[in-house]
C-alpha cells in the first residue's frame, strides 16, 4: 500500500512540472529598450555675424609710434563733450594721458589701404554753428612734406564724416607710410592748442590669394568682410560707410556697421549719423 502511494505522488509531480515550466517560458524575454523619441538634428544656422577687423601681422617696431585716436574732451575754447573728437581707425593702447578720464589715449593708431586716394572717417562732436570755428585735415609723407592740406566744414550736428583725397592730391605710393592729422579750433582767434587726432596710413598691394577671394565675392558685403579679415582697415570701412549712406534704412547694413566698429572698440559711435561732406576749399 505504501508503495502504491509513493508511486502515485511521483507521477503527479512529473506531470505538473512541465506545465509550470511551459508557463514560465511563455513570458517574453527581450533586451529591446523602450522606444526613444527621435530628435531631429538642428539645421545649421546661417551666418549672421558682420565683418570683424583682424589686426594684421606687422614687423616688430624699433620704437612705439605715437598717435591719438581720441582728442581731448575740452581744450582751446571748445566746450566739454560727451564723446570726444575720434578717428575711426584701429588702436593699440600704449600710454594713458595723465588725469584723463575720457579715454584720450596715446598709442599706435594706424591702418592699411590699397587705394591711391583713400577716404578718412572721423566723428566730430563740434558743429558749424560755433562762431569763429575751423577745422583742418592734412596728410604728410615720412619727411613731413604736405601731400594734402584742406579746411574742413564742420557738420550741422555731431556726426561721422568722411574726408576723401581729391584727384588733385598726389596718389599714395605703395609701401609708404603717411601721417594724417585732423585739428579743430573752436575759436580761430585763440592761440591755444586745438583739439586734434593723428595717426598713420600705409598703402599696400594685395597678394594673389586675396585678389582671388575678392574676385569670387558675389556682393560688396562679402568684399567688406574679406578686407576686414585681412586687416585692410580703410578699404573695409570706406566701402561699408558708402553703403550705409546709400542704404540708411537697411537693418543688415546697420548690423554690419556695428560689427565692424565693435571689432575696434568704437561701439559708442555705431549709431551716430554719417555724412560724406565736401571739403571746404
């Protein structure tokens, strides 16, 4: 009897196990991870940055070249102004003028051009309604001989103005450095020192690679960027200034103008009116 009972128990256990094992194997086993949302790759942004001036590499100087990008805030009989007389040129600081808080600083003030007769741009805070006022621009060679000298009409409001060398002036020679000056007397009868700025300009020839880049450019704004990146300041600035005068309501041109001035730390002049005044003969 005991043998019969033991045999029955063995048979029951052997019939139940395959069923349990079958139930367990029915559970799906997978290493698949839950589906993740597919991220659409971001489309590349279109370049929106404006021209940026890059200071060209030049041979080491034997001595610092003195220049003045910003005039004294108050001198002669000129009243104090918020933003001083300023040349729109690159600047490398070398020495601060003692006691000055308006960033009237002496340093290296210079730029390159490819033009025979370039245009120089200045911010002038003094206006033509000043009685007995006068302004004069001059350009000299390395021997301090005058290449050009002319009286300049003051603007009707504080403005950025362009002064172009006329066809009657001698053309700049390649690889020669010239010195320019802009002086303002708020009272011609005064014998004191005028408000002034000064610096250097050098004419160069373009190398073949840059010429190819300029020829491949499809519009003036691309050419401006090339000139700026190659350190040819006067060409970049003048080309952009002329476009800004003729397209004064174009926001993209204004952005380029702000970008170029920002690259030489003249953001404060980016929104100043700009005019190309005729020289006073």
